[in-house]
């Protein structure tokens, strides 16, 4: 990795602010030392130098220069600390050198830590040699430098590994998003033609039973791929827009749930009060309900029950099945993308993730809880009345 890569956008600003804060903290501690000892009360040179350095760290146009330029601040840091050590003013002693190297390691490549290492030894060693025995001073300086260098190198390597990992994740995410969007776009039209053709042939009344069964299985697989394409398109849309555009309206929940249940085509019991309403995008609400009901049908057992009730945060919508439930090792990953049950061929692993994203877009959230027997999946959405609904409507 190039020495300058990865430090141009974030670390320059962070490094200079940290340098200024570090110097100001040193000034405050040195003030305490000065006022605590009358012998040093007249020497404010180190305080003035620290304040000047803090001002330079904050106000110089570092962003216009090479991203590694703020590392030069380590030189005046060491000079000020050496002066304070020699005059007996520096409050932190060797510990301050460790902090300086930690700052360097947190913000810059490891090679700069190695380059600064002789400066640490010289800064601390010379000042100690002038006020103590030269051998003892040099030994103490070397000991402190080893600790400081170890801390700086360890931090620099950790930061470098984290930066590389973030870059790899970002690159993989961009590739995945592009692939998903391309697949969804390119598969949509061919799938529609295939589905229409198969349905046309299957509509014939004199088909042999084997052919009719084959066409039925083909339609089911086309339907599965169509759901995957729809999920990929929703995923790409969510990733691209960050926040979905919603056409909010007051929606009667009982009617929406009944319509979603009819769309799934499986017997579903809807237990929703007729007057209960939510503030939602009609199409997105249908998508939430259909995905929740389809998930219950696919992974659970009848009876499937849709229940909704008001809570303080809004309206809670729940879909319960009476199946075997969700294994404990999968519960924390339920609302992540591509988390499907390997035992269910029709599952593509995007339905619950889309439910969660759509709920968040409405200002709510998805949730899960085990039942006895079965599973309860649901969302919390804003009621058609209340402050949350007013805020959403004002967007």
C-alpha cells in the first residue's frame, strides 16, 4: 500500500486535531507543575511553545499538502518535550514520548514510526544526559524509546490492517451491488417471456399429465427466479438511494393484510381491527406484508395468523406460524441479506432483509420472537396519528 493512500480524507484532519489536543493537554499539565514549584514559576517558555504549536496544528492548511505532512508535527513535539525534561518542567516524562509515538502510529504508516524512533532516543537521551549521568540517561532514554516504538508500531500495523480490510470490504460490496443490479436488469425481460410462454402452453386443456406437471414445476422455478430478481432490484435500489422514497398515506391495515394474504394464495387468518391505520407507502406496506406472510408459509406450518395492535411507538404488525421455530444459531442473522434456510429450495434469503430495510425507511423496525410453537416475525410502523407520523409526513 502506498504510504499516502488511505490517509488523505480522514486521518489528516483527525491527526492535526489530535496533535493540537495532545499539546494543549501537555500545556495544562506543565502549568500545574510550574505553579506547584516556585523555582520554576517564571519559565513559561514551554507553555507558549505548546500553544503556538497547537495553533499551527489547527490552522495550517494541511489538507492542501501531502497527507503525510502532519507527521512533521512530531518534531516540535519532541523539541518541546526535550526542553521541558531538561528544565524539569515536563510533567509526564517518558510517558509523553509513548503518547507521541502512539499518535504517530494511529495516524500514519509504520515506516514513519521507525523514522521517528531515533528522534525519540535523541530528544529524551540528550536532555537526560545533561541533567543526569550520561550512561544512566541514555539507558533510560533507550528503555522509554523501546516501549514507545513498540506501542507506535503495534498501533500503526493494526490501523493498516483495518484500513486494508475496509478497502477490501468496500470493493467487494461495490462489485456485489453492480453484479446484483446487472443480473436483476438483464434477467427481468427474459423471465417475463419465459413465464408468458409456459403459461400459454400450460393453458391448453389437452396436455398429457406428465407435460402438465413439468410445466407446473417450470413455472414454480421461474417464479422463484422472479422473486430473486425482484429482491435483487430492491436491494440495488436500497443500496443506491440509501433512503427509499416513500409516498406516505393513511392505510387501513386490515384491508392491506387481507389483500397480502390473498396474494400469497395460502389460507391466512387476519386478526386486525377494522379501524386500525398506519402511515405508510401502500406498495411498500404490501411488500412488507407479503414477504412476512410468504416467509411464514415457506418456513413454518399452518395456521398462519396476521395480528396487529397499537403500542406506544406506533403499530406493531406480527405474522405467526406454528412450525418448528428458528434455530438459535440463526436468530441473530435473520434480517441480514442472503440468509436463507438451506432446507427450503424456494428461499433466496432476501425477503426478511427487505422487510427490515422497508420498516426502517418508514421510521420503524423489524423484529422476531419465538412462539410456542412457531415463530413471530413482524414490524413496527408509525401510526397514522402521532408525532412520528407527523415527522414522516413532513419529509
